[in-house]
């Protein structure tokens, strides 16, 4: 059996239980997997989980990663005990790191002091400035949460805790890349940003149940349903060829990444880390990307529920992808099981021909299988819903990625690319200054200057 030296396991100590009710959160419906449960990880399971996780790692470092639902609902003592168990079971010389993904609303001074003391990396879920964040991230009474999130973030900043931001992209924010990026960078002080597309698949049964019409759209049919929370729907599964109208479109996703990239590349290389850009550079440079979505195979990012049930992936916490329970079967056996290996290899094996011959496959790898539900131009199923966006983005950054990869090969800093941009921007400004209204625009768009950069305000 091929045992990986390390793997990533997201543990959900409260299962799907959360103090908020974000309307796009597919995970809320996972409560239906465990009817009658209190959704709290028991103490003996906590110790067993940490012991098994440490034993299963042959690498000198192990990451204990908490997620939800909202893990902070467990209370601080739970996490104090988890640190004590990690200290008890770690091998001499082994380094244990901690991460937690939280909506931030329950954090206070005491939480922040604890995170600082144990060097937790805290992921804060925030979707941009107030209106964009509050569009879907609401509490159980439907009230906005923006102020509470910023308050929680304030405690982390006061205590000097390491944090990053996780921003989902959806109908309310995906057309505003620069605004979102600058808000996260300047108002939230986020130097590590992660963007995740919201793609809510639904099928005809869902649509009939909701009693709403659907609209044909490309690349996937979009439901115009005023979807409410997933909590009251049957168990959410990765099925269906429609998406909700909250979902980001492929083109929006590509344009968003390009918009953030154009801002970042001129002033923030080496200062602000945007996960997607790091991943892309690794792929251009021929190194492991560190992100399953843009790796050839996956299967080393699993999820564990509050009762020890393990699933193939956080996005596939559904009966078909149940691997077993760590109280009955050792964790390492579940991680290395044939079912899990198959799950990971399927990511490559199921690629449609369109992807196999794609010029940016080395960077894309077909994206996540959960999003492969549209058909290719020649009618083969299994193309990623985001394909159009991926192409927009990967082509947009191709030249720069080559430059940065070359700089790395020469032992130089990728940040030197900013000098290239400064020189190019200066040349463009000089060309714009002397262009006549009816001349072709110096930017190369093919339009007349007066209809392009010569328009006032550009
Ligand atoms: S299914 Fe998607 S999210 Fe899950 S491990 Fe594979 S690539 Fe990653
Ligand atoms: S860009 Fe599109 S065609 Fe190319 S690998 Fe990605 S999903 Fe496949």
C-alpha cells in the first residue's frame, strides 16, 4: 500500500452546526446526515483523532485543521484540550501546526490570546466590503454580520495573530475585483487571500420543489430561483446541471481573477499572497502546486465529521463518499483505502479530451471534479463549469508567469516583475499623451484612441 507521508484532514468538531445562516452555505444541509445529533465532538474522540492523525504522519510536521460549520461553537476549552493532546502524542522533534477556519463572529480577546500563544493560523471568512459581505452572510435571524466579523478580526490584529481571508465569489461581489481586493488588503490587513467560487449545483427536482422557473444560459443553465438557505432542503449533493442565480459565472470568475491580478502585479508581489497566483506560479515553475484543485490528482484532502466519520473530501461529505469511522477503522487505513485512491486518481482519469489537449492543462488540470458538469464543445460530458474563466485567467498571466519563473531560476525575486510593469506603464502614458483622437489606440485594442484610452476618465 502506498502510504503518503502527509495528508490534509479538515475536522469538523461541530459538524454542520453554525451560528450563522449564510444563504449559499451548502454545508448546512449536512445536518441531515446525522438526525438527532448534538453535533459536538466527544472528548475521547478528540484525543483519538489527534493521536491517529499524528501517528499517520511520517512527515516531521503535522497540521491540525479545524473547520465547520463554526468550530468556535465548541468553546475555547475544547481547543485548549486539543493542544494538550497534541503535545502529549507528538513524537520528539515533530512540529504541530494549527489552523482554524471561522466566521469570526464569536472571537474575543481570550480567543485571540489563545491563538497567538499557540500560533494558530486563523482563516476569516469575509466576502468584501459591507454590502457585498452582507448580501449572503447573515445570521439565523437574517441579520447582517459584517460588523461582528470585523470586530472579531480586530481582536486578532490586536494580538498579532496570523490570519488570512477566505472570500467566496458570487453574484454580489464577483464584478468588483479591485474593490474587494483593496478592501481586504487595506481595511482588513489581509496579506494572504483566498478566493473560492460559489457554484451551487441544483437539479430539476430541486427546481420543481422550489417552484421557480429556470432560464437557459451558457455555459450552464442558471436557475432564477430566489434560493434561500440550503438548511431546509434535502441533503445537498454534488449533482445537477443547473446552478443558482447566486453562483458566480465562469466569465465573471475569470474577469475577477484578472482584475485582482492586474492590481496585485503592479505593487504587491511578495507583499500580498493570493493563493491562486501562488498556485499558478508553482505550476508554471514545474513544482507541486499545493492546491488539489489545480493538481493532476487529488485525494489527500479529506474531511472528518464530529463523530469520526471520514469522507473523501470536504466537498463530498455525502453517503457515496463515506470511507469509514476512525473509531472502527484506523485513520491511516481510510486515507490509503482503494476507494480513496480511486477518488484521487479519477480526477485525472475522468478528464475529457478537450482538457487533455488544452494548452493550459499544466496549470488547470481540469479544476475540481465537483464542478465538472458541463459538456465540451464537441459534446463530451465532464467539462469544468469554470473552464471559460480558467482560460481567461491562465492566458492573461502566461507572459508574467514565464518571467517570474525565469527570475526564480536565476535566484532572483519574482517581485522584479513590478519593474517591468512600471517601465511599460510609463511608456504607455507617454504614448497616450501624444496620440491623436482618431489615431489607433496605443494600447493595441484596435479601437480609435478617442473610443478607448482617449475617452475622458480612462
Ligand atoms: S474533489 Fe476537488 S476539492 Fe476535493 S480533493 Fe479533489 S480537487 Fe480538491
Ligand atoms: S482550461 Fe478548460 S479545457 Fe483547459 S484544462 Fe481547464 S477546464 Fe480543461
